[in-house]
């Protein structure tokens, strides 16, 4: 999760929402992703999607059955669905997302029978405050800059 937090901090350098993700196989990081929505002007380039794409390319497969994903924020519905389609074994997230989360709030993607693959979900609360603080500061600065223009 520490690597994912570093990636989230890096997303700040290109004015993206500070979210980072890493995919791990056999206790080794095989891919990394950070939000690049603003950087690349593409609404689908969330940290999880980037990490999944890189992992599939590296492993030469469309399924990541033996992999885990660590994300600084609870995945949204789009990312939770992509995680299911990639058949990732475990999802570890730091901060819960009561507004846009796709796992514990709102869409609750894995609570339905519509997905054939249901990863195990783990809320890593020991990293929750640090991840949430990055997000709070980011949006506070956004609002402050908007008001100063």
C-alpha cells in the first residue's frame, strides 16, 4: 500500500486526483498505476485500469487470477467491474469512498450475482487516514484555487 500511496502523491504533479494502485503477484509488484485522467484527457484512465492494463500486458494474459490489487481509495463502479473482469483475487483499499465507491457504497458491484468473479475485499484501515488526507487536501486546494480566480 505504501507504493500505491507514493503513486497517489505523484498523480498530484499532473493535477490528477491522488489515487494510486499496484498489482502484486507472488509477493512482487508487477504493475503500477496512478490516475491520469487530467494528464491524458481520458475519463477512463483511473489508477486501477492503468495497473490492470500493464499487468495483463506484462503477463501476456487477460486474467489476473493469482494477483492482488492495492488501491489508495475504494474502487469506483467502473474499476470494481474491471477488477472482476480481470479476475483479480484480492482487492485491498485504504480509504472508503462513501460517495463514489463501487464496493461498499453505492453500486456495490460485488453484492450482485451478475459478476461471475467476486474478489475478496479487504479494507486496510491502517492506511485510511493517510489516503483520505491526500484526497481532502487535493479537493480543498481545488476549491480554494477556484475561488481565487
